[in-house]
């Protein structure tokens, strides 16, 4: 995420991103409409946000697994030295 004031990249945790996506997902789910076009757009938005949430979870899990492997390798290297 790039902040507008400083143009610097802000580090955002996976939990924060997931929380934001879930908040938006719940907001969109609460929208009521009788127009079929709006209902279709709402369904597409819900599908998209669900996909984004799934990708965030998968990426977060992969990062945690890599971190554990890196720590294990470091421990083994420290033991061999």
C-alpha cells in the first residue's frame, strides 16, 4: 500500500489485509437491490473479494512455512559451526 502523504510503501500484515477484505465483503453482502444487473454485479464483487481473501490466506501460510524452514536451516547451521 502506498500512502498518499509520503509516497512511501507501508507494510501491511496479512491479518490487516484480510480484515479489510472481510469488512468490505460484509458491506457488499448487506446491499439489497431488486435490479438484476445490480444483483449480478454484487455477486461478482462477492466472488472477487472471496478470491482475494483466499489468496491472502494462502500467501500468509506460505510465508509462515518459509519462515519456519529458514529458522530450521539457521538452527542446523548454528549447530554445525
